[in-house]
C-alpha cells in the first residue's frame, strides 16, 4: 500500500516542471553591494538593506559592546526575564523616532504580524485586507478567525463599500505601506480617512518604507502627517528592522492602550524568547545613523531615478513592463516563469544577482525580476545592470 508520504518526490518534480522550485544560496558579504554567492563574486540587486547599513561600523561596534554588556542570548521571554534594559531603551528610541506614544519590539517581522492581528480581532469581527498584502498579514488574518474581506489592490472605493456594508462592531483594515513585490505606496491618508468614517482600526505595515520614506526616514506614517501632534488613536504602525535599519527584528507603535493590549495578548510575543540585547544596541545605533546620514536616502533616490530613466527606452518594443514605484523596490515584470528564470540566469552569468519572483508570491503570468536598490549601489553598478538587461531584452526575432 502506497503512503501519501511517498508522494513528495513527485510533488517536488511537479514544482520543477512548473519552474517553481526555489533554491537557497550560500552568501557572504563583500565590498559595497557585492556578495559571494555559492563562492562566486556577484553584484547583488536582491538585498533589502536599502540604506547599506548592515555592514556599518557603528552598528557592528554597538553590537559588540552589547555583547560585552549583556552576552549573546536573552535567556527568556519578554514577560519573564528577556526584556533587557537595552530592549526597553530601544522601544523608547523607536517611539521617539516614529513620533508615536509607545513602541513594542519583536524578534521578527513575520512573528509580529501573525501575532498582533489575532490579538486585535477575532471571531465575529471583520477584517479588511488589500489583495497584495504580504504573507505575514494574510496569515495573521487567517489566524484571527475574523471574517476576512479581501479588497482589490489599492481600490479605496471597494474598501469603502465593504466597510459600509459590514455589520461588525469591530473592524480592522490591514495594508502594506510599500508593497513588497511591486514597490507602490499605499494612500495612507485615504485609508485613515475611511477608518475614521467607519470606526475602524488601521494597521499599516511599513516594512519597506521605514528608514527610507518620510522626513529623516521616519516612514510612511510620518510622510502622511499622522504622527506627533497629529497621531491618530486608530492607527497602529508596524515596521521591520532587518531591511533599511540593517539589523533584525520588528516593532509596532501607536497609542499606549493599544500597545499595552498587544503586550498582554500577542502570543508570538508572550511565548517566544526575546531578541538578544546586542541587537537592540545595534538598532539604537542604526536609528542614529538613519537620522544623521540623510545622504544615504538622497543617493538611493538618485539610483532609483537612474534605473527608471535607463529602463524606459530599453523596454520599448518588448513585452516587459516596469512597475510604478518611487521606492527601492523596482519590479520588472517579465510574464512567464521560464522566461523570468532565463533572464535571471543570464544576469547571473554576467556577475549580477537579481532574483526571479514567481507565483504564488506574485499572480500567475506576472513573474518578474525584483530589483532591490540600495544606498550601497554606485552609479557604475546600476549602469552595469542596465547594460546587461539591454543585452537580454527580447526583440523581434531574438529569444532571451
């Protein structure tokens, strides 16, 4: 009798046939935006280290000092013995940086969203989710057991209608601020206005905007003017700390009562070992660098403009499309899975690492290169990528 467990080799083969099998690669940092990938030198356009802070000496020294002061482990969950003095100080610094009353520091971004969403709503409540939200928001919505309403991407009229039609007393709207596979930015002010109109709570995930967008990199909520004296009692702001901040972890910030509720009810916070204090010390240093070194955001903006300007003529006459993005995430939509993989391999052969993103991460027929730019990239780096893409772009009678 054949067991279902014996089916896994065939199921993996089916992934291969559909060009959907994923492969991990062993990487090591090199100079600037370069990496060693499976031992080979590569110019990388795949990292979310948007400000080039992961190798910043101030962060490394802060982590070393934190290790000398606290050791390498936290020893317990935050509500037992893991909430170190460093973690407590980081939460104060984060709240000050995003200009919101209080912040709560988590060990990982995914754990943050899958935990805080079920802490906010449950069975009998209503949750409204953008169709292109990140998987952690989607999984948090599923775990909540609330009634989930999925509205078309960025369709505020559809969201308005869904909110108006819902009889639920407690309503939660969840949305990425910068959508991770497209790079477009949500209309945070309009989302907030709808939540005001319909007495809903708004959770914004600013994983790809924190440190990059807004005044001094304070994020999309600051860019929308909903911080400080204008902070809203119905907005929770979440952001990760392993992207532009260059370290690891995440946080959620907002009104004191809401954050206190999350402390008491978020299972992924209560029942997990706290992040080591050495990371908190590195993150405190990161916040100081983000605020002080504005040239990093200016340099990143120049590289974004260089890439977009260079791709515009290159894409004429091809079926490739460039997404509408002003952020470090630039989506070059190829279409078919096999073609996206072929372009990725063509770039790899030229010493460039740009990942091909395929379903189910993106919709069927929209396989793409997700080009992630960083302040670590030079003008020459982007020019090298543009030159390689020009060689690989499909033309009449020419295959990739």
